[in-house]
């Protein structure tokens, strides 16, 4: 399962959001975690490039 946080302001005043995923081993036990903090301003450039425009 992928967990996505609501947007928030960091202690540095940067508007961000986090995504986190637990890693489960072959035996079904917790094996680790992957987490990333995204800057929506930088992500906006990527998302706009995916937008379909009429031709």
C-alpha cells in the first residue's frame, strides 16, 4: 500500500507532501520502508507535461 500525506509546510517553510511505502518480505514480515518528500512546485512541471492538449 502507498501512503500519501496531505500537503504541509516544512520547518524551512517549503510546501511539501510525502509518499511512503512499507516493504514486506517474502515471509510476510516487515522488511523496511521507502519514503520520499515531494516539492509540488517541481512536480507541477512533470504533471503539466503529461496533460493532453487538443491538436
